[in-house]
C-alpha cells in the first residue's frame, strides 16, 4: 500500500493519463492479499493509510471504469479486514462505497461493495455512517437480485448491521424481512447461512418477531435445525429462541414438532447451538400449550425437570465429543 500511495501522490493527474497503471497496481495488491491466511497485509498489525484509496473511490472516473471500480473495492475489502483500517475509513469512505453499490450495473461490483460494507459494519460507528448514507435500501434491493453471490454478500452486510439496535430497526423498516425469509429456501448454502444469520439478529426485537412469523419463516427455521452446517442450525436455533418469547410463535414451534430437534441440539458438539436450543425449550415450556391452563412460568416442576435434563444433556454431549471426536 505504501508503494501504491506513493504512485498516486506522484501522479496527481492519474484519472486522465494513468488509469490503467493504477488499476493494475490495485489488482496486483488484491490478488496477493486475497486469502487472509497468506495475506502479508493482514498479517501486519500496522494501520494502512487509506486516505489516497478513499480519494480514488470518490473520483468520477471510477464510475466510468468498471475494472477500476472493482479493483478499488477489492483492495478496500482486504484493508477493511483490520480494525485500524475500518475505523479510519470515515464518512467519505462509507459514502463512497454506498454510492458505488447504489449505482452498480454489474453484479460483481455490487457484490464486492456489499463485502466491504460487511467488514466495515463490524464497527458501531460505521453502522451509523451506513444508515446515515442511505445504505440499507440498496442492500435490501440486492437481496432480490438473481446473482447468488450478491444475495449472500448483501445478507452478510445486513447481518453485520443488525448487530446494532438502530441497525435492526432500520433494516426491519427497510423491508428486509420478506426477502431474507425467501432466501432461507435458496439452493446456495452461503445465501442460506447469511440470511438465517441476519434473521437471528433481527429476531432480537419484538416487532421483527411478528414480521418474521407472519412471513411463514417458522417452518423453515424448524427445518434448518437439522442442517449439517453448524452456522445454519445455530442461527436457526437462536432465531427460534428469540421468537419463542412470543406465544404465537411457541404454538407454531410445537405444532411443527420443533421440540425434538431442539432437544437433539442439546447433545451436539456446538456450545452456541446448545445454549440457544436450551433457551428456546425453556421459553416454550414457559408458555402453556393452546387450551392448557395458564400457570406462572417462574417455577414449575416441569421447568425444574427440564433444567436437569438439559444439564445432563450438555455434560453428556461434551463427554461424548471429548472422547470420540478427533481433536
């Protein structure tokens, strides 16, 4: 990056005479650092000077040169893997990425814009900047694209945004629930993983729980409890844990025979799945079934018995996987 920045400073007229050279420099850097496991940039703890790159992103010429726009985004995706760089991007950088996404004609450019926003929104301050820049609308629109990679990256960016309370409200009000629920049935694993992750975050809010239920997501979430991918079944269990705080969702989970797969997760190897499944089961037990006599959920013999069952299940699961699973 120091070499790239030095070149940009030495060629202030690059938009008119050195576009090809700048593009090649960016592409070489992005290619060499594409894999985080072998990236020299990611291995370095030093912050990069992102100012010149942000200035390039703001150049009108970038909108005319698709290859240059893609190269800039790929470099910014690499740089935004590091905390120091994410906090340094600032309002100009966020606005530039949102603008590029909003005006993108090609799916690859839109997908990489979403990737950058996914990384940037690990930081609360950047979530605020994305919201203030109108970034939710193009992300939600990208969920409806025909390109699976764009769908997955947009869902991933929304998943990052919905870690924050204000982000959840903005994404819900931006109409993301319906397309996210539709993506739960995607044939692409990456799309399903990120869509259920975003819905898990959204389900932290009561208003979103009702929307998700009304979009017929509960049957899909229950079916995902049997998914072989840990990230999918864990997020599905987490979403059901949140939704089971609502009686209407509890009744749906019961009617769909969601209790057995939730119980099965107690014996699995993933601690997060165990915790979410346990929480969902306790919530379900706390709501009486349709037609049953309503009793206080604070303490009942059934809840005490279930707690003992879950403790035994977790201990047994840990012992089993400790003995029989390859480290």
